[in-house]
C-alpha cells in the first residue's frame, strides 16, 4: 500500500446514468478511498480490488488437482467429459445480505 499511485485507464462500456467525464473522474477518485484494508488512497478502485480478492479466494477453494481418484494425479472425469466442481460452502443467514471479505 506504500508507494506512488499507478495511472489507470477506464473504459465506459454502458453509461446508463449519463455521467459527465468530470462526474466519472470524481466517482473514481472517491472510490479509491473506500478500500477497507488501507487508510490512504489506492491506485485501483476498491470494487476491483474486492473482485480480485473474491477471485483469489475462489481459486483457493476450487482445487482441480485435488479431484483425483488415483494417486497418479489423474483427474476424475464424468462420462460427458466434464470435470466435476465441488459445491460452494453455504453462507450463514446473518451474512447472506451483506458484502464481506477476509
């Protein structure tokens, strides 16, 4: 979190809110201060950092190397040729409606 900020270039794919360029720049600037792991501004907006965290955690959860039926490390494949993916853990009712990140 320490160091100089990196420039970022954002592309607007769909603008349903009709932001002006100045409004969009203000939003991006504001979102760089709301990352919970940092007390200062970050170089990439917080929702992108949270998406990276969620993707990393899911990558840790789903390990295709652990899906083997023999000690040789061959993956288990169904008759349709698809590798089965384990079910995601169930969320507790207290946290189903909120965002949380470890």
